[in-house]
């Protein structure tokens, strides 16, 4: 399963660092990804070092490199010898209660999120939690710096280490990403004149959305609210992460009944649940506070995950690294009528997302980040992204996981989720699908937000929307 070293040809010690890697590990911004694998059986870690040496390290040379700055101030990757024992941690605890171990894992994740990587070692760690929790017999936490790659790259790397439980020699498969028939272009074949309104509206939406993104990133802050403390240095404060699991079949039932997309349903649940939490926490600011979500998009043309070999090929259509852009989405206010009819939030999500599909703002924002880097350097781009995150209330990102159950070295994995550490926000929501379930991880500023209340609001939002959708009259095409 080894991968040819593409960045260090002829055994060169140094390799160029991409602009995105530089601004994601800078003085203004430093983001890490915490990926959690939950195991069905107690973890046998006897093969850990062998797997890391023979499978993990060969995936990409960045896993064997550190960041250095040359005499001209240019940052590069420097290949080093990896001492695996420095990267593997097995924490111990004196208690034997499952409830205690749930809290232990939560606190351990918070500790990891606030710790910086030592500059003398490659930017990854593995933490093996052998204690049982409510959801698992044991857990493994992968902590990887975002400069190593985005969620798509790192998920691809992780999947290359895993096998299907039912048939280890067969590749993992992923849910279909075919677009909803309702959102397809029905003007094809009717001539250019019939498409003119859509062209002009798309141009108008693009100019508005792109302009709003720039203003929001630089000048306009969200209100302080129950989901945004607005304090300086919030990225350095402890976090707390909780998760909820929803059936994808149930989400699809809502989708079919309302004739919308799965993304519309999920987004509707999140924005409704967030507004419910805000209202329950503060009657004064909960329903009226200006609240914006930063939605992250992968800019690759994805048709399922590619192998790592495919990602690192020159001119790859799905290249390794960080290929993302973002879009700012206002979270609708919660009125009395809307709390009585939760489907309004799915309808609003559908309109917002459909409108954004006719806007090129996401693409232009990605181009803008590249332009800032080219003209002013990676540090300026890092400050721009930091300002965008700081001025908004929450971030939402998602990954598509495999349909089949996975195993690591023959050990079945019950579930997985991920969180992002280091953004200057009080709240982020991350999602990943796996074996017919959608796992939502909610990461929030510890001591400021109530994780149990927020989780219950998200779950209530799902239950309310599901119940209302089943009783609703099906929407016609």
C-alpha cells in the first residue's frame, strides 16, 4: 500500500509549501482537524507502529515533514526522520465508569484542541483511548494540522488505511451525489432567449453575494449572541464537543416529501436548531440577533474519493492539499409562525441553496484568496480568513463517508466524526455520513455555550421537521 514519494524526487530534503498550507499555519491562523474513530470491540494496538510505518507514513511525504523557513523567508516542507513513539499517545485514567469515560473523552478532545504541535515534529498525532464510552468500546483520535490537507485529502488518506468489513479486497463505495431533478436546468433545448433571465439573475446574485462576502469579511460583525461571544482570542479558549446521529433514510423521507435536496433538509435542521437554542438561552437576542454561518465548500469536481495515488499525480483533477472556498449564509430569524411550522426553515434553506447554485460567488471567493496570496502573501490571506471567521457566528462543513462498515487492521469501526480546532468562533458544526447514518459534531466554546442544550435543540429540530414532513401534503414537481 505504499505510495511513491512525489514531492521529494531524487530524495531532496526540501519541497515547496503551497500557499494554502502557509496561511493555514501562520501567525494569524492555525487550524487542526480532530478525527475520531469509534471501535466496536476493545482496541488491540499491538500493530500500531507497524501500520504507521508501512501504511500511514508512505501515504504522503507531508506526514514525514516539518515546516521550515529558508534564508529568504520562504516556507518549505523539510523531510525528517519520524520517531513514531513521539506521535502516539495512550492516555490513562483511574476510573472505570462509562459515564466518566464519556467526560474523559470530551475533556481530552478539548485539551488536544488547545495544544500546539511541536515545531520539531511532523504535524500529526494519534491518541488511542482504550476506555469504553457510550458509543464505543474504544476510540482513536487522529489530530492532523489543516496545512497537511483539507478534509477531502485527509479523509482519502484515512480511507487508504481502512478496509471493508464484509469484503476487505473490495473498495469502499460512497452515496450517489446525483443532483435533484427539481434543480436541473429545464431550459435546455428552448433556445438562448429562454435562458437569458437565468443568466442575468445569476450575474446579479454573483455580484451581490461576492460583494457581501467582502464586506462581511472586513467590516461587518454579527451581533453578540448566545452562539457568539465575540471575545478576543476565542480560538485559544477550551472547547467542548458533543454529537448526534440521524438516520439518512429518515432525512431522505423528509427530502422526498418536501421535494427538496438532502442538503436543504440538513441545513434547515441546523439553522432551526440554532435559532431555537438562541431563543431558549436569551429571549432578548435569541430571535432577533444578526447571525451568519460560514459554509465551507470543496472546490474539486468530486465524484467520490479518489485514491491517494490519484490525488498526488501531476494535473490531478482531485489534487491533494487544500482546495476550498466559503460562502456566507444568513441564519433566518425565528418568529412565532416559524416556530409553529418548522418546515419553513427547510423551505428557506432550499431557496438559499438553490439561489447560490445560480451564483459564482463561491468560485470568485476562492479566486480572491489566491489573488490576495499572490499580491500580499500567505499571511495576508490568513488574516483575511481569520477576519471572516471572527465576524461570523458559526461554521458548517461536511464530508461524505462510505456506505459499508470499515475496519482498521481487522477491527470494526462503529462510527466516526470530526471537529475543527482553532477557528476564532464560538460554534462550528461538522458532519459526516457513514453506513446509513449522519453524524453531526457540534463544537463550541466551553463555559460560554451549553452543549447539552444545543444538542437537544438540534435533535428537537430534526424531530419537529420529520414529524411535520410526514404529515405534510407532498410537494408537486
